[in-house]
């Protein structure tokens, strides 16, 4: 019992000392510590921020066909990478991060979307290959449609022509056509 009384007395004394110190320390002293972490910025002295290289989103829809004319004469199967952004900044390169497509095709076709991207002139491969070929298989869904969706990392220089095609095995003579969506961003830095 004496042990409990001595423990409570000790803790009570410590608590009383803490309360007295908190009450007797001037508020100005406590305010100095708080003012050391204040950050104030005016409109003329704003904190600089940066969105990073992906600050100019990019998206394009292309239509490509093989053995049919569903896309029509006005559809584009090639994309020219822009030289400037909508704000006038010079484009350093296009980064395509997502490729998806919806295709009209016959049941039994085994097809893929082919995307060709030219290499920079100072990066031609040893076998004089000057384009890269990216292949995205199309998955047939019930009916006469096929889809593909894939994350990608495709780089292209400003002014480069990115081409699209449909390749594979056709079971009939109907052919196929695909609406292809390319999304990513334009780098300016």
C-alpha cells in the first residue's frame, strides 16, 4: 500500500511541475517556436511548382483497314508528331503510354495492330533498320468485334510519322478495320 501511495505522490508531483511550467512560461517564448515554421508567400513571390514532363497530355484516334473501306476516305492511319504544344512550347518528343483499339473483323481472324515509329537519324540500327515495329494482338469478343488494350512506352521525335496497320490471318475476304486510340504526353523539357 505504501508503494502505491509513494508512486501516486511522485507522479502527482511531476504532473504539478509540468502544469506550473506551462503556466509560468511567457506566451512570447512559446510563440517564437511556432513562428519559425510559418511560410507565407504573396502572389509576387509565389512558391515555384512544376507538373513534370507530362504536363501536355496527348491523344489521337486513327483508323486503319485491310481489305475493306470501313474507315472511309477521310480517316487517318498515320499520325505526324506535333512540333509545338497548344501553348507554343517546342516538343522534344512524344511518349505514347496507352494503345487501345476496337476492330470490325470476322470470327476466326487472328489479327494484330502494327504500329511503326521511325528511329532518329542518328540512331539507325546496324542492319539499316530505320523504324521500330510494335505489335498489339487483337482479342476476339463474341460477335464480329475484336479489342486490344495495352500499356506501352513508345517514343517518337517531333515531326515523325507514326503509322498503323492491321496484320495477321484472315479467314474470309471481308477484311478488317480498327479504330485505334493512342494516349500519352508531349515532353517539352
